[in-house]
C-alpha cells in the first residue's frame, strides 16, 4: 500500500471511524486493479463521504459488488461523481450504488449506460426526481420491455417536467399503467394527464398517482378485456338457474397493479371485478365460485371440522363474525403459500367434479379455456399444468386413488385438506409467491381463502340462509357507493435506505463525529403536503422555541408481509383470547344509532324516502340510506405511536430475538384487542432524518378499518433512520384533537432516547424538546404514556414523561402481552 493511499485512509479515519473502517474493508476489491485505481477510488469515496456520509458509506459498501459486475471502476466511479454537482442528491446516489451492479448484470453495458443517463438528466432538473428514479427497483422500472420500454416510459416525463411534475409523482403511476395497458396506454394516459394538470395541480397530481375517479375511469376505458358492468345481472341469473343461489353482487377489488382479476365470495355476496379476460372465463368464474358455495366449501359444520384437524375447537372470527383462515396455514410458516395452493388444487378438483355431475360438459369447457389460455410463465406454470392434469385424468378415469376419492359425491372440504397434507409431504412443486400464485389458477378459478367468509348452513337445512333477501338479490341489489379517494400522498423517501450499524442501547444514530445542529438553510427532506406540517421545537440551550423548525411528512409504508402477520396471529392466539376476555369487561353495551350512513346494519327509512324523492326530482342525491348502531359510550380514543428507528432491527442481548419481531406482535395484538372493546384507535409509526424530514407512517387512521392491509403492514415493519420524538408527538396531538372522545390517550412505544442526525451530539437537546411536547399535549387534554424497551430508560423517562407515566419493560418477550394490558389499565383508571 502506497504512502498516498495510506494518507487518504488515515484522513478518513480521523474524520469518522465508520468512514475509515468501511474504506479499508472495500479496498481489497480494488487493489488488484493497481495503485492508480486505488487512489482514484479512495479520492472519489472520500469526496462522496464529505458530501454526505450516507453517500460515502453506500460507495464503500457496494465496491466489491460493483467491481465484480463492471470488471473494474469504469464507468461507475465517474458516474458516481456526477451526483456531486448538486446539493441534496444523497438519496439518489444511495439508490445508484444499491442497483447499478444489478442493472449491469441483467441489461449489460448499454442498458446500464441508458439507465444512468436517463436518471442523471434529472439531477440538475429536480434532485427529488433523481432520487425517485434511482431508488425505484430496477426489475420494476425496466419491466418486461427492457431498455426500449424504459426509454419509452420516461419520455412523457420530459414534457411533464415543464409543468413542474416530478418523477416521484409520475413514475409509480406510469409503471402501473404500463402493466395494465402497455406502453401505448402510458403515452395516452400522460397526454390526458397533462391537460388535467393544467386545469389544477391537486387534481393533476391525483391523476398521476391514480388516486382520482377520473384516472380510474380512464383505465377502465382503455383496459382490454370483457367489461362486467352491464352483464353482472345476467350472469347472476345464470348462476341462480344452475345452482339455486340468489346472491348479491358487489363491486370487487380492482387492482391498479394489473394482473389477474378474480371473482370472489365472502359466503354471502359475490365480488365481481370490473373487467375479466373474456366472456367465457367470466361465465366459468360465476359457475366455479357458485359451486364452492353450493357444494359446502364454506359450510359451517365442515369448516369447524376443518379447524378441528389442526386442533382448534372453533375457527377464529373477525369483528364481522366472518371466519378467518390464518391459523389454517400458519403452521407452514414461509411455505404457507405452497400448501395453500395445493389445498386449492384438491378443493377445486372436488368442487369441479361435483359441478360437472350437475352441469354436464362443464369440465370440458374449463379444459378448452385453459388450453386456449396457455401455460403462464415461471413457477406458476407447474401448478397450472398440475390442475390441468387433474381434470384430464378425471375425464379419462385415471386419477390416483387419493385424488379419485375427492370426486365421490360424499367428499367434503376436510377430505381435500387431508389429501393436500399428503401431497405436501411428497410434492416436488416449487415454492411460489403471492404474485406467482395469482397466475397459477385455471380460467375461472381463484384463491378459495382470499377473503374471510360468513359460515353457511348445510344444503337442505331448514335454518335460514344468510344470503340477503330477494329485494337485494342478483337482479336488484343496490351496490355500495364508491368511497372517495384519499388525499394524495408522496413516495416513502427512505424505503431503500439500509439499516445503520448501531452501538449500545437506545435510538442513537450511527457513530463518528456528530453533525452540528442546523439553524438555517433549505431542508434536505422529501417534502410532504406543501413542504410538510411545520412544528416548533424547544431549544433548552437558548430557552426558546425555534418556530416552524421541524417538518412532518406522512408517508405510506409499502412493505407488507401477510404471511408474517398470519404466523404472529397463530403464535399468540392464546394470549389474544385472554386479552379479549379482559377487554370484554370494559366493552360498551349501550348502542346508539348513526343515521344517513353509506353502509349499515339496517335501512334508514327516513333517509331512503328522501333519497327516492330527490332521485325522481332529477337530482343526484348521495346514497346515505343506512342506519349504523355503535356503542354510545366511546369515551376513550387512543393513538399508538411506535418508534421505527434503525435500532429496532437489533437483537435484544444474546437472545437471538430482534426487537422488531416483538414490536410487530405487540402492535398486531393491540389492534386485535382494541377491535374487541370498540374504542376508536389509530396506529402510526415514526422515524426521522434531520429536523425537516420527520416521517409519520399511518398504519391505521382513526377512520380506517383494522383490516388485512393494516395487518400485513404490521407484519412487514422494519427499522429506518432516527428518532425525533417531539415532532412526532406534536403531529399525533394534532391528529387526536379531531377525535370527539372525552379522554384521549397517546401511547408511545420506544426503544431508546430521542435522537437525530442533526442533534449536535447533545443527548439532552431532543430529550428536552420531547418533554415540552408531552407538556403541550397535556395542556390540550391528551395524556401521553411511554412504554420503553431501553434498559437505561429509568435515567431520562421520569424527566420527559413524569413519574407514573412510563413503563420500562425488563424483558422484551413480555411486550406483546403487556402493550394491550397497559392500555386496559390506563383506560380503566383514566390514564
């Protein structure tokens, strides 16, 4: 190693231990290229680190991968220097280093050069757009069209930039439109969107984020396939003719991600997608889904027997008394999707053969449509081909004995489950993801456990069926009104930032020389609505507030892990039952009516009459014609605010258990328990990177349902960035003031001290600001209580929250049960 090389390394180590360590770790990958290459590399890495420590760390961490993919330092080292030309590009350069090697490996030198050139053009134009581009996963960005598709995808954004529309708003929507309508659809969508944007910025941004009704209408207009809207009634009558079922038809989930559209059921209604591939597949979907209902896939006694197979006396029910399937598959852990698919193959075979006995020729139609469709790509082909083989073998009377037993008229869903267990033990079918599973079904078929279901009575039973009366049947069901789209939100600015190295306990951020607290200058964060919500921050050193200093941005969490949420629910099933029994004692029993609602348990006669009068008068009244009954004494509202800083990814001592694992379980159990007592609640996470980039992640707002989406988000929680707690508390206070409850509780879950990258290395600075934020909340009638996992929490929590308003948990494993128990105690004693 030359003297010049050693001098740079010592310089880096003097500035930051992390920089010196990472540079030395990266150097062996460059050393074979010669002394000149080593100097060039270290100089660039040093410049990047001085420009922004995250950029320098990303460079050093990616060096070995980059050298291997590019065969040296060209051209990526020179490309990296282009990010130094503008301030605030640190997120873009981190995304570049994370993905450039993948681009080079998958799309070659020309593909990588094009990818970089298209993104670099935005560095001078709009640095946040450059960040959105380089952080977009390249497999999604390139899509199936490769480099030609990438260039066509970005071309409309050039002209839209003149209307001040950035890639952060454009890119997600464009990729979704490309998946649904192809590149020609993107061009037309962008052209119309430019007109909408010219008419109004908010309306235009909602169009490009695909959050407005007019954007949805455009996609339905250009979407290829068979439109179901005008045919639903006819298909419902055909279903009734063959199966005797008279079911309400609801508007099904319509995915803006494109892909397969399914007809689904919850045991009472059929959920019909807006578009299906063709008329034949739509008919087959009605027949097949109806057959699952007619042949007892969702029959009450059969499902009880099914759960008894896994040792559960009763299947779990959600708040709407629907059966949830989670524990049935949770025992298979990460492989649950493969078993679920095998179970569907067996149950579909049982149901299809039962329908074929009633409707001769049905299976022949399915086979004809499946052959016409052709095998899907990838892993899904193996399952598609297996399902096809089952039906062909049935027609040729050559099914294996265990499968042939499913074609017997007396076979039921429990038999299908047992056969699936046997197949799982010996199967050579590969594991698959949810996306791959969607492509694995034959035409007209769909996942059988996609929705919670209302249990049905046995065929021929004298008990009343729960299908809804004739007034709301397939021929005349009044559809639920569409919900208004939520306000547009930006992209999550830190999803792709890797967890930092952490030392010690608490929420400290990184190591090295502390950065001085910034007092002036433009913000570095991705801006939220109009630059984010401004909040003051208390500076104890000057005994005064910095007005409008902290900026809070709400961002969506995109990580979701449904399988993990299912696994957690199964693991803590006993704990949840005990909590629900305790919460039942405090559950309000007196019900109060809420009139003129979009949904409800019964009609609001006065509102319905008024609706008809206005309709006949030629007006366009809102269909608020239902009556809801809700507990009257909802006197407590709670917001759970969870610290999602990097340190939650660490292990607790030598236990091998990460903090985030118990955090996920605790928040899931909290949500499930709060559903039982009926108090209004919200769940948010927070993290930060500098005072002008405090990020709040709404997992469940007060107005939202605690549904499968919220559970999947909790299942996918991960750590990111730092802990500016005072701003998060002030924003939570703003949110809670909208609640009509008499008592408001802010429950904070944290694993360490408040800290951020620009706190100047002073642990007291943000601690004192948090203390003031707690005091401000109390003055507004909001009581804050902190549950801490920091063993040193007793040193500073009394000063921040006050005696009796915090709890330090000595054992991490107790968190899932203690979190809802703490709320129960606070609720019962007034906080």
